[in-house]
C-alpha cells in the first residue's frame, strides 16, 4: 500500500516525546484524551520518541487503523519539542520533515571573522 499524503483530511504532528512502546490503542488514546481530536477520521497523527531517528504514524483508513513505523538509518528528525502541543501540517511540510529539514525556519546571525592586527 502506497500512501498519498495529499488525499488525507489532515496531518497532525504531536510535538515533544511520546512513548513509542504504545500501540494503536495507546496512541489513539493520546490523540483523543490529550488533544481532544478524533482519531477515527482520515487523519495522519505522527509521534516521535526520545530518540529522533524513529517515529510512528497512526491513520484511520475507514475500516481500521494503520500503524506506521519508520526508523532512519542516517540522521535525525528535526522534531518540535514543546511537549503539550499538536501541529497541523501541510503535506509539503511532512515531506520536508521526513527529508531532515526543520519545520521552523531559522535565520542565523552572521558573525564575520575578526582580523588579528
């Protein structure tokens, strides 16, 4: 089965750390009780644990849940850390996240090198 993220109703990223030992029922309970969202919609919910090289996805496809699990061989995800938040994502943002890019744009201040006289 190939997932087309553009056909989903919504994509939510659960910020912070989630216990990835939880299965379908445990993650659906997090969605319903902690964030007051309905897990029984065609919505993808993404969860990350303490290690940022793996994540789980929970998706209701109409007649049952899909539990997705991905572990990156190289690198880590740029996962938002504010614990009690959930973020709505656009499919392009999900692609960026899975490619290793951060969701939040940052501008670093340029510090020119000092010349020694």
